[in-house]
């Protein structure tokens, strides 16, 4: 029986995946790496430093920067990102998400957050959704990022649930892999080709309802 939901944040609860992309795009331009949609998708769900390394690798620039220079580039990206986050309001919650959270909470399902972002507490606060997620995995404590199962496993653990009792909700291919490897039921929200490994696929957040989930699991 499903007893809880482990949520990704960026690109599922809110449209911040676009902000992450914009902020990285500026850094890519600066270091002379060509930006494209494929790179943007590959970065979804990936930690800050891993993202920078992927960007540099794309045009074989991974050895062109010292660790200190990389730290500076990652900080610059985060500064770009925070400028966008600071303008956020509850209007940035993706359609249907607030209703879904309220419904599952009222029905007694447990909720936790499994976001790779160190900015997730701030983002939840800007959205007015902090109260839904008193339980969140702290990404600073992880040994491995998505697609490793660690983060989604911990998302179940902090709810005192077994992975089999949880549904994980993701917009990133790396995130869906993490959910599956953790032994949870995966919902992928977005392009069904990119998220083909998901147990359930919804093309957008308006489809995320308990009725739709029950229908797909039946
Ligand atoms: C993930 C995003 O949720 O968090 C990635 O999908 C991002 O794009 C990662 O790089 C880390 O975020 P932050 O805010 O700690 O740099
Ligand atoms: Mg995401």
C-alpha cells in the first residue's frame, strides 16, 4: 500500500528548472561552452558541482579550470539563480500542485522532499509551501547524487516508510532512475520519451491527481 510521496522540487513543484537553466546558460556563455536543450535536460536533478563539470566536459574544457576557479563559477551560477528565486511568489507553484499536496495531506499520506538543491528551503518559503515539507533530505549529507538511489531511499526513511510504500515524483531522467533504484514507484512529469523509465508518466503537473495515479496503478 502506498503511504507516502517523496517529492522532487525543481521542475515538479515549481518552475525553477527554467531558472537553473538560465543561470547555467550565463555561465556556459562565459566559459565558451555552447548551450543546447540536450545539455539543459542532462543537468536536471544534478548537483551544482556535477552540473558545472558536465557543462565543461561538453566542450572538453574540464581541465581548463582550477578547483578555485570552478568554485567561483559555481558561486556565480548560484548568485544568478538567487536573483531569480528572490522574485518568486506562490504564483510560481506549478498548476495543480497545491491542490495535490493539500489533498494527499488531508488523506493522511506522508510527504517528504528529495531535492538535490541546497536552495530548496528558500524556494519552499518563497512559494509558501514550507509547512508541507517538515521532512526533507538535506542534500549536503549525501554521498551520491541522483541517479544514485540514496536520496530517494532517505526520503522514505525520514517518513519511517519502506520504499515500496512510497511514490517518488520527478521531472528528471536521473531522478526517475534514482526512484526506481530505491524501489519506489516512479512518477515522471514531462516528456515521456525522456522519462520512459517512469512507472507512470504525466506530461504536466495538472495530470497529477490521486484519481489518475490510482487509474494508472490499477
Ligand atoms: C536540482 C536541480 O533540483 O538541484 C538542478 O534540478 C540543480 O538543476 C540542483 O543543479 C542543485 O541545486 P542548487 O540550488 O543546490 O545549486
Ligand atoms: Mg527536478
